[in-house]
């Protein structure tokens, strides 16, 4: 039985074009990009072409793109870099309660080092209050780190408005755009973004590769010390095949109309909700499906049915979805995102699943999933 994959917020399958580019590079372009002979120069040209492709996607300059091992490294580099290089200006940082662990854990570490962190609240749709952000900013604030799109409920934060608020202060504005890349359009200049993190495997590119956009006048310290790669900003021999594949993935997403893609995902959401309604299933939507959300994510509570039962039963039926909580070190821990949205005592915390679509998801797959979920929910809820 072929599995139907509906966990694209976790990772996406590499496109055929990306696989072809990576395979070709691995066979034919094995030179070290720091070498001066032709094989090395060719590798350098490959990297430069990909860097330009990526920079133009977010309206950045080529020299503002630093290749990294992925979103986590990019987030860590931005957060620790700003904190450690600008602590003389202040030791206050601002983020939200629903960030990815690669943002929250560095923040907690910095708290141990004497920094003060404000964690902004979110409403039930996963959105922050701009008024709360304004009130949290002080003369000591040196960094505001807020994700573009939440990975569990799809909430899109108002980046342009946040950028305008942060711009006149001493703080830099960092955006974790791992979930937003390919789903929404980002312009780092218009949105006054100073730092931005992206991971390749969320846009049908290779795993273990990402980039950090760093505004050219920031000059943050490197997280990884060693050679002088990436203009002395990220040591380590460049992954030329992976970078070439990353560039191809970005080239492909540029051909996709983001509005049409969101409409397609919205129709997938409605297909599932209609099926649940028609079957009389009791459910709740975690987050929203209206405005200011990326429709590639649908987080649902199926009343009275545990996340474990939902996820396991769907897995056995051939559907890959994510639980409403994250599995860490073998133990199932409550989702910090759902806790922030609804409170730690909400039944949603332990009765939710996340369904997430990608560019290769088909309507037939969604219909098959909706029918399976409805049958499972009706059967389980009937026993209550």
C-alpha cells in the first residue's frame, strides 16, 4: 500500500529537477570551491549562481546570503551572534511563545548567561499583538526574533508592520522563514528585516542545507570557526551539490504563483472540513483557516480522540500526518504552540493532529485522507 504523505510542514520530497542537478554536480563538479584551478573555479561559479538565485527571491544582495547546514544553524547564528556582539548596548531580547525550538532554546541559554527575554503571547489563531510588542521594546532591546509562518497552526505574522516598529529602535529584526519560504512572499528590504533564516528541505530541496540572510552592514561573529569560506562568515568546505540543488529548488518555486498555491491548499482544507461536517464529526480548528494564515497547514482537534490514537491509526491506514505534539527523546510532550494558543489545560493539547500539504499533494490524496479520518473519528466518537 502506497503511503499518502501529508506532513509537508516537517519536510518535503525533493523535486526531480533538484535530484537531477545534485546528481550531476556530484558526478561532474567535485572540486573544492576554495581551490584556484578550473575544477575549483567551476565549483565557485556553481555556488555563486545559486547564491544569486536565492538572493533575488527575497530581494537581497548576493553577498548577504550565507550558506549554512539548515534553519537551526541559521537561527542559532543570528541569535547568538546578535546577543554576544551587541550586549554592550543592552541585554534584552524579544521573541514569541510559539517559535521553533531552534529559537526558543538559544533564548533559554542566553537567559542563563544573564540576558532578559520577553516571550510575546499569541491569541487562539497564533498571532501576536503589535501593541504588546511595542510595550515590550525598551532601550535595552537588541533583538526581536519572530517567525514568518508558524509550523503548527500556519499563522502568518505581520512582518512589514513589525519591521516598521523595530526599525527606529536599537534592536535588529530576525525572521525564521523556514515555514514561510515558498508559501508567502518575503522582501527583506521592504519589510525592514535584518536577519532571515531558511531551510532547503522545506521547499523540495536537499536536507542539511539552509541560508542566513544577514544585512551587509551587520558584521556578526561566526558561529563556526575555521577557514575563510562564505567570506569568512561560515567556516567549512561548501556543499556544492547541495547548494546547486538549493538554487534549483528556489528557481522552481519562482515559477509557482503563490496565490494560486494558497487557493489550492485552501480547497484541500475545505475538502477535509466538508467531509467531517457531512459525517457529523465533532472537531475544532486549531488556529485559523481564514486570513493571515498559510493554508498549507491544517491543525485539527478531533473531540475525544487522543493524538496518539489518531496518528497511529492513520499511519496504519497509510497516511503520514503529524501529531499536535512533538516527539522528543522518545517521550510525547505537549505542543508548546497549542499550549500558548489555548492554555495547558485545554483538551486540544492531546487530541490534535497537523495535516500539511505540499506542491505535489493531489486532491485525490486529500479526499482519501478525509474519508479515512472521518471514518476513524465517527467510530471512536461513537464509543464515547
